[in-house]
């Protein structure tokens, strides 16, 4: 039985192959778009038949490698639907997050043991994996037509796309406890000085104004990273100049300001910020002992999972610039899901991703995991019951007051940034010193990776 | 040395109190918190659990598709295989090095001793392992553990060989033994005391090793018990009860070893370390 | 006699072929990588291709503060752990060979942590060292003392880790000292007793000099162990806060994680040159002391 389906599949493949050749010949000189549509022949013809013919007779199991810090509820919901429709089971292979996880993924790739599907950061981290060596080129897959252009550069190498988005985008911003804000009569700060004024009032009320969770050192980077949209408002070419060794953090006033802002927050932080973890920080924010937390908005999902009744009490504002009309929101693109080129089930993985990265897939995801920002799939809408914090972010998108984080625009991200930001945030080193140190760290990375112009 | 009655009792009392505070309290702290609920354990104190939760242990053992059990099997295999290879190759080396005394044995001796001091070159070792297709394999990690354990084991075997008279070898030769048979039938059994020392010390070292598996045996599938524990710190960073339960579980083998071989370990240790 | 025993027959008996299994493993997985590391430390390297860049990696290592902070930290760590182990180990060794009736119990208790996993010990202690919730500071608070942030305060974090290292490792030093003390013939002490020496004299004039070989073992073992230390720091602080507890070995690991294999290998070469430069003279010095006695 299985043998037979394989055979028929092969014939279909051969046929489409022939089709492709002829259409390519006849459509000589036409643009990419045409080839794109012709390539879709195989999956789309089967798709019109509905679920039955596309469904595998024997169950196929795909392994998806994902870090253990991302909540998988939403992805699981889509995976369940995929199993129902296509008889493709999804096995979640959990790996650690952070540096540990990066290392694990790199070694799994290097030794040829990657899972069929891999969930990984988009942007510079993704490109550092050398996706062109390990992942399937999906540039011409039908599902990529749904993907918004803003996402593509973060998963492309030399104009070829190697991954689809895993869900909605998110922002690096300030989460705040709305109830405490109301109790203290505070309003969302539009400038950095207003933020500091708020901090003073919160501190005077005996609460922690800014939650620091430096035991998880990655969280210390947020004030610097979430400032990038403001940097770009002041220095529009910074990302390119930075990549091309023409601009530095230390001698670009707007960029240096990001480190300075971090240094200015130390007096407002909780007592044990060096021993506090991310989870503890979330708890503080929710129960109101801590009022503001510079964080990625994926934290909203963690809050919703642990404290569902408190979710609408958490708001989001963009990290303010010094000048109110420069304040913009820094956006993180969704993680990438890519197909391992040498996997055993590439065809099934394509089917999986085709459904996953559709408006329908996103809608199913939203039933279990609400978006942490707008979707990057065309036609996928925010659900009505989206988090209050996400709704609060929408004006920044509607007005175009946003920019991607630097790590999505430049392949350079010095590996020591978490340690350097801990030092600035904890007042061990000055912003100026560590902006310089970070420039050196970036230089080291660029040289070690052999990036041109360094 | 003789101590007088009261003075001795005071000293002994002080010693017991100190040993309790410095050594027993940390053990007790980990044990007691491994049996608490998540919220109780978050207090990180020494109070008695409001209800004893043996289920923590079950949860740790079954987490992530029985990851802990699988890594237990891996660690046990690595330890056993490494020890077998290590004992055989080191005993042979220690024997020849002690019996021969020429220019070559001096050079070899120096190379062996260098292994005690010089830290291994990590990335080049990965490269070598990768070139012979042993990177991330059980064979690879076993050979690395052997290579890095040889110096210590050879040192112990060599100094113990000095206590075995040459006459025994000569008598065996007269009996017409071949060199290999002579070694394994006559000499090797005589090495029993030092062999058991090497077995105990090296197996503890290899079982507890974190660095080498981290570099040479990475990957979720073949995690060792130490890597699993380390990964749990990020996964369970708010569930101290589970983290401590895992610590208790992985401490069982050394504990058993300690109970049975306490005297033997101490005796063997000292013999090797001082003479060497 | 010695010469005569090295006849052809004995050469055949004690054949160097016996060294082959150990030799091959040792050469391929220890000596060869060590030799190659000198070359790879001068390259930019992704495990597949390399680019020779001379001494650039070394320059980077010595000039960048996030890398060279490891030299200072490692030296402090090795000196602190080594000297504490020697002092405490000697005191414990003397106490545990004295007339205490509970010495058997004490020996076991002191030695047991040596057998535990470093990672487990690190995790348990970092939870006890939490600045406000940890067992240590809560106990100090009962006595009205405000304890420091053991692992968060950059001026003491390294020492806190070193303290845990000593807690775990002092048992080994103690056992070595016990053996050393027990090998001192009882006659010496009896002679001193006839001359009317007190307990201090016993320690200073007999135990201290005669325990020298044991002390040398402890010094060498714990000093080299300290220089190479990695897992405890990694389990407790990951080198942080900032870079305040980074040791050379943890820096090597971080460069490896970053994919900077050449740089990581340069760190490795620096570490083993450093260990050799410190350990071999120390060994010479110590064995000279032994001979002089």
C-alpha cells in the first residue's frame, strides 16, 4: 500500500517536472513570479482535491527542534490540525535556549543530525547558522507568497529564502503594570525624561520602578536593543554603516545614548536584580511590586499562561526617545522555521510548512497562543481577544513609527553584549567604556567570521 | 598524641558541630527541598515539608521523554567502557615503564607526566575526532576519557609495580610464558589493589565529568547525566524541588560507592598520591 | 645486575609493544591535538577551512579586556583555592590523626563532597548564596548581620566560588595529608617527648617538615586544578556578573560557543603555556625543598 502511494507520487513528480520544463520554455523571459506559480503546480493541484488525496496513507512523523523557553501551545494546535488533515505527526524535540541552544543547533547541523524542521531566531543568528548549507531553499515555495516582504531579508542569504515565519512579530519595549500606573496617576511616558519622572514617583511610592533580572543575563540587553528604533530615527543609516565598519556605538551619539539610558536606570531597579531571574521578574510585574519591565513582548504569552486573569492589566509602550516625536517601537521578527535539506521527510515538511504559514494556520495558532504583535503573513488578522498590550502597540504600526531591531538589519551582534550590558546596568562600568568594549567585541566577531571590510 | 578528658570532649563537640553546619546542612537542605512542593521549595529554607512529595522524583525521571533515565544509561556505559579500556592499557604501560630503564622510557615518562599538567586542546581534539568520524559518538567520548585518564592511571600502576619483585617475572619466563600471557596471567592479578583504586577514582571522575561531554559529546539525544542536570537549571529555574530531586538522583552512584569503598578509596588515594 | 637484566630476553619480555594501545590513544587524542593547537591558534578557523593570520588571535586575547581579565581571575582563583586547601587540609589532617575518637566519622564527612558532581554542588550552593532568600544570608540575618550578595557583588563573587571549590576539594587534600602524617615514624615523636616538647613543637619540628612530600602533592594538584578550573564557575555564575568570574577555561568555552575556533584555541595554548610556566618551576622548587630536608 505504502509502496504504491510512493510510486504514484513519483509519477506525479515526474509529470510536474515535465510541466515545469515546458512552462519554463514557453514563459521564457517572464519574471520570477511566473516561475513561482508554475512551481506551485504540484501542491496546488492536490490541494484542490481537498484533504483526502494529500493525506498520507501511513502516518509520517516529523521532528521539530524548538527551544524550551518558547511556549509551544499555538504551534501544537497547528500541528494537531496538520496531523488531522495530512496524517503528519509532529514530534517536539526540546532544546535549551540561549547560548547553550545555539551551540547545540550548530553542532547538530555540523554533524548532520538536524531534525526535519527547525525553529530558530531569524535575523543575524539565523544567518550565522549558514542556512544555505543546511536548509532547504524555499524561495519558490507557494507558501512564501503569503509572507510579508519585511520578514524576508531576515531569513535570506544571497537573495534566497530559507525559512518561513513561525508566527507573529513582537516588540522590544517596556511592559508596565496598568493598575499601579492608574493608582499613582501616571501616564505613558513619551520622552525619556518623562520615564524618569515616572520612575521617581514609583520609587517614592515604595515600589520597584524598573525590574532587573540579570541572573538571566540576556534580559539585561533589552534597554540597549529596544532603543534601536529611536537610534534609527536619529541616524537613519546606522545599520549599514555599522555593518560596513563605518559607524561605531561609541562615536555615534544616538547609539551611545542606548548604553547611557541603560546606565541611568540602575537607581530604580529592584534590590536583588543580579540574582533575579526572568520568571521572578514576570511575577513581580504581575503582582505590582515591580511596575515596569523592559522586555520582549513574548513575555505577554508567559504572563497569560501563568496569570491569565492579569493579562489585560499589563500594557506596553515603546522605549521613549529624548524627543517625543522620535519615539518609535523596535520590532522583532518572528522566529524562523526551516526545513532541513538532508532530512528524510522533506516533502512532508513542505506540506507542514505550507499549511503552517497560511492565514488559516495563523488563525489556528491564535486560538491557543495569542499573537505578541502583528502577523507577518498577508491576510492574517489580529484576533479580537488579542492582549491589551498588543492592541496598545498597534498605533506604532499604523503610524509607521517602528523599525526592526538591529540584529535583523546587520549580521553583527557581539557575543559579549549580555555581559557588557550587565556591567552598565549594574553600574560596574560606564556607558561610554562599554559602548567602546562592545565595538571591540563586534570587531572581534566580524574578523573571526571573516566579514568583508573588517 | 593523648588528650585529657574534658579537653577532648570539648574539642570533639566543636568538631561535630562544625561538621554538621559545614557539611550536613547543605546535604539536608538539598534532600529536604527535593521533597517539597514548588512553592515551598521556593522559600529555600530548612523547614520540614508541609507534605512530602515523592512525586518530584517521578516527575524528574519522566521529564522530556525519560531524559534522565536515558542519560543515566549513557553515563553508565561511558564510565564502564572507559574504565575497562583504561585499566588494560594503563596497566600494560605502567608495567613496561617500571621494568625498563633506558633512554626511551625516560622520554615516554615525561610525555605521560605532561598529561597530568597540560590541559587538553579542546577544538583541535574536536577536529581530530571529527576527521576520524568519532565526534559525538560513544566510542569517541570513551577514547577521550581514556586518553585524558591515562597519565594518572599509569602513574599509579607504575609506582605499584615497584613493589612486585622482578624474580616473579623471571620465574615465569623460565616456565616458558610468552610476554603477553605472562603479564595477564601472573602480573595483572598481582596489581589488584592498585587496579581497584584506579577503578574507583577514575569511575567517579568520569561519571562526574562535565567538561568533556560538553565539548565532545553534545546533543540532546546522547546527553550525559551531568549535562542533563546542567540543562535542567535553565528549564527548572523556578522549580528548585525538581532541580534538587535531580541532584539527589545523580548523587546515588557516588553515594553507594562511598558506602562500600570508603576505606579503600582513602587508602588507595593516599598510596598513589604520596608515592607518586 | 641491572644491566644484565636488560638482556635481549628481558627486552622481549618488557616489549614496548605493550605501550602501543595506550600510546595510540594518547597520541591521537591528546598529544596530536596539543601539537596542532599551536598551528590552529594562528588561524581563523571554522573546523573545515582555515586562514592563517599569524599572531592576531594572541593579540586579540591579550588586548581585549573581556579576554585578558581571565588571566588575573584564574591566578587569584588558583592561589586562593590552593592555599586554603593546603592550610585547612593540613589542620584537618593533624586533627584527624590525633586522639579524637570521632576521627573516622570526620574523615568520611570531609571526604564525601569530593565524590559529588561539581555541577550539583555548584547549583546547591548558588541557591544557598541568594542575597535575600538564600540559606546563608538568612542565617546571618538571624544574628543581625546583613550578608553580602555572594555571587552578585563583583568584588567577592570569585572568592565565593573559590570557597565552594575548597568546600568540595578539601577532603582530597586532607586525605593526602593524613597519609603523609601517618607515614611519619612514631619514634620521632617519642624522641621529642623525652626532650620535653609540647604539641606545638611536635607539629612545627616534626609533622611540618616531614609532611613535605604530601604537601607538595597537595600544592601541585590543587594549583594546577585551580588553573584549569571551569565547571564550578560555569555552574554558579557563567563567568558573571559581567566578566568578574571569568576564568581562562570559561573564556575558551565562550569563544568556542561564539564559533571563534582559532581564538578559542589560542586561549588554550595560552593556558597550557601558562600552566607549564607556573607548574614546572613550582615542582622544581618544591622537590628542592624536599631534598634539602
